[in-house]
């Protein structure tokens, strides 16, 4: 009498095993929320550094001509990235242990490699813009390349991350038509979208 149910349970177990072996499913929604919060704090700090009069492109570029301002912004970015990475790793490790998945499996390695290719390319691309003095295009470029990295890595993790990547690319392309508001778009892309994505993922997979 219970044979059909047993067969169905077996199929679910096989599917779960295949899912775990082919995809890194331990990304935590809370890590997305924390990354978004840190990004908003980082953007606020950058805004304070630049001052309200430097929010538009003409003054923004002039502010970056000062070495002290530039290094403060670099330090702000490094601290934001470091805190986001550390907290994301803490939540990811906790989620991986809960799901019984290896943290640095072959799938996780493929995910990392596929995301790093667009990220490193985009990083060099943005450094070239900074060196040439095209400051206004840096924020849009960061959003676009980050979106490409998410889409490229979505093959090895939850499909939902692909939608975040698409949103980042669209936002980056829109930002290219509003040069001078890069910090605002950066805050929306890395801050607000991350928080929304993290909340959705948490409610869908972890709650």
C-alpha cells in the first residue's frame, strides 16, 4: 500500500543528492542582507567623505583629484568588502553545516572560479577607468560586471541568484545614462537589492 509513497520518497532523496552534488546550495539569505547593510553604510561614509557638494560628477571628479580623498574612499571600500565577506562566510558556513554540505567542495570551487572571472575582469576595467580619469563610469561598470558574475555563477548555485544578477546589470546600464549619480546607483545595487534578495532567499529556503 505504501509502495508508491516509498518510491516517491526515494526519488526525492535521489534528487536532493543530485542537487547537493551539482549545486552549492548553502548560500545564506542573511549574508545577502548583511552585505547590503554594510554596502549602505559604506555608501553613506563615501558620501560624507565627498560632502554633499561633491555628489555630482563635476565636483565628484575634482574631489578625487585630492590624494587624501581618494585613499579614504579606497579604505572605505576595502573595509566594506572585508566586513561583507567575513559575515557572509560566517552565515554560509553555518548554512553548509546545517545542510550537511562541504564548504569547499568541487561545486563551490567551480562557483568561485566562474564568479571571479567577470569580477577580476571588471576590477581591472574599473581601475583602467580610474587611471584614465573616467570616474563617472566606474559605478555603472561595477554593477554590470557584478551582475555578469552572478549570472555566470548561477549555474552552480541557487537559480534565484540569476535574477539578482539581471537586476544589477539593468541598474548598471541605467546608471550609464545618469553619470554623476553613481554613488546613488551603487547604494541601490549593492545595498537595497542585496537586502531585498537576502530577505526573499531567507523566507524561501531558510525560514
